[in-house]
């Protein structure tokens, strides 16, 4: 019996060097038993390298990889209780779906009756029970992907590694497969480590997200943490639109810290933001406010953080409207505001003057 949330895999100072070039710089990462973790970052940031190191296809140049607390850095790939799903499916074309899925159990020398029962059960899990006797070439891309998944989970691995498994699917099928994968993972309670370069996919699928950049881990956290409490400017910019305002950290009062900007002093709540509570007076930083957290016009009056602005541009983009404003006190620092669209139009006009307001709880600060 595994205890939910206990550490399954740990990377301790794991680095990887190719031909004298370090592409992964001493990363520390803990993967909890039963969680769905996504690894996201731009191309070349080291996502596949992390996956291959854990899978055992490559070995660390420095550091150690632990499974249940024991060092497995030198354990050969076939002895690791993990399985990998690749983007190109890698199915055996000359074998039926049932033979593909049962392959791992046959290699292990399981009895035929056991294999048949497990194959039936696993095909039901991926909703392919009617396709057992087909060949891969007779299946759609999404169905082939589910065969690859079934093959990966049939041997009840401790961890399933998925490297951009949905990259070859069109948008609608991709969304279907995202929901399907997530449900399947909760049903079989197996730890998934899922690599993607798509930030929206990373956010919608994860229990926790690992954000990578240039061979380093920028942050590991829940989708809400990386979105609302980014650890760095990079993470703040990576997930959706954000306003980053230059500020200097000042004194604290009533559970908030004062932040001086070129167009006014704003208050940011410190609860849950340890770095801000500890920041020295006078330290420079960036104040982050999401565009959807800003209120415009008369309704802004209820907020402690306010500024007079000129409306530069109003763009209707369907369900939301984007409004770019420039503070009168700092016209060089444009602010993006997003509001729900209304059929009668918005109470702001391009070229007009208005007020913006935002709550101290909607603020976050990153310091250099
Ligand atoms: P990602 O999956 O995030 O796109 P990778 O982990 O594949 O990134 O690659 C990280 C870096 O390591 C890249 O700069 C890539 O060129 C380099 N790299 C990956 N594999 C090799 C290899 N076998 N030999 C040399 N360099 C490699
Ligand atoms: Mg990759």
C-alpha cells in the first residue's frame, strides 16, 4: 500500500552534460505518489532531458535520482518500474491492438489467461474494447494514442512518463484526450509526469506544475500558485497576460506592504507571500496584477489601489474586451485591463480619462 502524497521520486542536484555543455543545471525535484505533474517550458529548456533521466534512457552527470528514498541513478532502464508514452505512439504495426497492449506481460512470461484478462480490463479503461483485433493502421490518431497508453499502464508501473503525447492531435481531439488522461490517471491512481510546451495544457491537467527555463526549474507549484504567485518574472510572463509594474518595496502596515511606483503607492497583502514579507525596505521589484483583476471607472473607487489613467485602446475580443490604458503619472508604463464584454458597450471611450482600481489581495511582487 502506498500512502497518498508520499515522495515517490526525488531528483537531488541532478545535472546533465552533453559534449562538455551542461544542458541541465543541478535540479532538485520531488514527485509525490499519485500526483499528476506537468513539466512545461519552451523548446530546449530541458523537459525531455528530465524525463529521460528519470526513465533511465540517460544517466545524470551529477547528482542522484531516488525512488522511495533509494538511489536508482545506476539502475538499468528495464528494471525501473516506469513506463514511457511517446508522441509518435511507437506501436508495433504487425501486431493487433490486443497483442500490442499485452506485449509487456508476454515479455514477463505471464500465463495466457492472465494476459487476456488484463488486456480486456485495460482496453476497457481506455474505451477500446471493441478494437482489440484491429491493427494500428486501422485506427485514428487518438485511438492509437490510447493503445500506447494502455500498453504503458498494463504492467501497473509506479510512474508513467509522457513526452508531449498529444502534440500530434488536432485541437478538439487534444482537449478530449486531456480530459480522458486526467480521468484515467485519477482512476488508476498512478503517478503521471507529463511534458508539454503548451502552458494552457500544463495548467488544465496538473495537480502541480514544474516550470522550466534554460535547463533550470523556475518553480514547482499548483496551477493557482504559478498563476497568482509566480516565483520569478519569467513565470509571471509565461502563464497568460500580466501587468508588471516597476516598484520599490516600502514599509508595512495592516498586513500589507507599501509599494512605490512612478504613478502612485500601492498596497500588496503579504499573507501567503513570504518573499514580500521578508523583502528589505528599498528593494526594487515588479508588482504583478492580472488584467482581469483590474476594475475600471466608478467601480474602481472601492479599492485601496487606484490610479488616474487615459484610455488608449479598446479591443473587443468576443467574451472579453481588452483595454489598454496609460497612467497620467507614468504614460510610459501601459496597463492592460480585461473586462467581460457587454452588448451595450463599455463605459470607457478611447482617448478619455478614467480610474483603475485593484485589491491588495490581487497583487503579487517578485524581487530580483
Ligand atoms: P525540451 O524537451 O525542453 O525541448 P531537451 O531536454 O530535449 O529540451 O533539450 C535540452 C537541451 O539539451 C537542448 O539545448 C538540446 O539541444 C540539448 N540536447 C538534448 N539531447 C542532446 C544530445 N543527445 N546531445 C546533445 N545535446 C542534446
Ligand atoms: Mg522535448
